[in-house]
C-alpha cells in the first residue's frame, strides 16, 4: 500500500497545518531566486564594493564549474559513441534475458500521422524480439476528432507486428486529474495491466518505457535497456535514463531552438556522469513492479516524468536511484510555422520543464512525513534540487546582466576605487576563458548530428558551429526567465497547466 502523501499534487490537496506547511514549501524556491537578484540590485547601490567582490568570486566559481562539467560532457560523449557501436545482443548472451518483456507507452494528443508512423517504424525495426514487445498508443478522448484516424491507421499498419498493440482512450475531465501526459499514461498502463494479468506475466519481468510520441529508439535500445536492467544492483529500485537527442528535425530547426535543444542534451549527458544527481527526465524506462508499487504516475501534476522518480524514492524510503544508460533516443526539436512562433513555443516548453520546481515542496513535505529516510539522503536531495533550480534561474542573469550594476549604481565614490577599475577587466577575462568552453560544445554537437539531408548546403553545417555564440542570449531568455516565471507561479499558488509541444515535420 502506498503512503497517503505519495500522490499529493499541491497545497490544495491538504488541510490544516499540512496545508500551511506545504504552502510555505512552495514559496521557498522563488524566495531564494528572486531574493538573490533583488539583493544584488539593492546592495549594488548601498554596498557596491561587497557586490563587486561577490561578482568576481561568482564568475570564478562559474568558470571552474564550467570546466568541471565540460570534462563530464566529454566523458559521456565517448561513452555514448562506444555504447552505440557495441553489440548488445552479444553482451546479453552472458545473462539470462528470455523472460524479459518490454512495454512501450506512447501518449497521443493531436500529433500527426507522420510523427506516429516514424516512432512505430523505429519500434518495428528494433532488434528486440517482437513477440516480447507490447506497444500502447495512449490516446486522449478530448482529441478524438484528430487522434482516431491516426490510431486506426497505426493499428492497421503495425498492429500485427508486436505481441500486443493496444489503443487506449483516456477520458476527459476525470475528477482530480490534470490533463496531460501523467494522467494519460497512467490510464494506459492500467489498461495494459489487464492484459498482463490475464497472461499471468510477472510484473518483475516487464520493463516499461514511457516515451513521448515522437521518441525514436534505435535498433539496439531495448537490448541495451535489458542489459542495464539485468545487471543493475537493484533492478526494481532503479529507473533507466537514456540520453535525449533532438535529432528528428534538427536540420530544420532555427538556430536558437537548436541551441536550447542541444543544451538540454548536454545537461543530461553531464548529469549521467554524476548519477547520484540524476532524476528521470522525458522518455525513460522502469520496472512495471515499481509502477504498480507506487500506484503508477501521478495524475494531478504536470512534471510526471521527474515526479515518478520522487514517488519511488519516498515509497522505498530513500532506496531508489537512476541508472544512466549513455544510449540515445531521438526526439523532435521545437519548430513552429515561423521563427517567431518557434521562439514562443521554445519558451513555453522551457517553462513547462522548469515547472519541475513543483517537486521541491513535494520533497520537503515527503521528507518531513517519511521518518525512515536517512537524514543524509534527505539533505543531499534537497540541496541538489534547490541549488539546481536556484542556479538555473539566477546564474545566467548574474553573469551576463547584473555584473555591471556596481559601476552603474555605486556612485562616484566607488567608481574612483581600484576595484571599480578592475571589475570589468577581471570579469571580462573570466568570461572570455569560460566561453572558450563553447568550442567543446560546438565540436560535440556536430558529432551528434544525423547526416545532412538533401536540400541543405554546407553553410547549414557551418551555422551549427557558430550557433553557440547565441548561448548568452538563450540561457537567459530560455533558461533563467522561464525558470523565474515558473517559481513565481508556484509561490503565488498559480499552477501551470500541461502544454503539449506541437510536433511538425
């Protein structure tokens, strides 16, 4: 039986003292981020020398951190290339794997046939035995006007290729649900559970991959996944995280969209080299036994992909982890009908992803309720999450926008000091050295690209290198600002609804 607090969505689900406490926890991330920025602005006028020293030390910290993370990026890139070249079927010969089944859930809203067809085609071409592969196309009832034709076409073309091809319809407007991926795939998983129970398949033998509908897995993905599952120290207390590449339409995407998408890939690659900090993101896999234990995905939150990890961590009293796979899956970069629409979509997508900050009060509350989790585990995860969301929302602004405030607001007395004279020179030097790390990003990003399609000349390839000059803009506009937006909404008690990113090919 799951703990009563495990599927709490927000403070509105609680009463009395618990409601007030959860509400306080929701305010903490915005208080830290907005408080930091406001403090820097205020102190730039009343204590410019102190803020100038802080900015220099902060830039030095950022330089060291950038170099440190660049080493992790290079290490994971090498691992990624090695894993793609590896024969995973040969590796599986050393372990028993004929009992393992794969269940893939693909949530469908209003995406077009070309998106669904490409994804199902990749599953049909998998080297995994098709008689042990179940595919669920999880459709939304509220999108039946467009989804029904797509689902029918998918069933006609691919229905006979897998052990089971199941089309489910998630009803609209169920009480207590947030319309989105979490509620849809939970409905789909429970429908699939009926087939699993009818065939008496042990839950321990089933690996579930919760994919976005545009996720294309390479031929060896499920072999690689099974190997990691069978060799994990605690396979049913682990999730399995591939590296998300946004290569399906990367050549068509505008430069800013490419930079944002690839930056997300790089962050996941760097985190894979620090697995103790990993939580699940976007398309990932886990044991069906774990899902059944925790009651499947929450139906009342937006960030179901990361929340399921925290659900499991709380349910198993801190004994849960993410196993990095260093193996890619390919998804769509954000592309609208024109550049302006693309930029709006990128912002909305980034705001939805940064809405993962809703997990911070959930963790505080869950850790407060669960006395069995070791204090060290609680402290580590709370510190990691707070630092991550604080850094996302404040670091780019501190580095690129607020570093000059002491000179602008410090007055003539501060501007006559040696510190004032050296501040711009020191920060410029540190930032120049740090920006040299973009060379590594440019090289790795080009190595991760799919072949250049017909119709695109060499200049397009060259632009993939120079696009990284946009980083100072993209990490502020599509990183810090949506992060601050999401945290402020959380603090004000204005929850963000689920926004489905349009998929265009």
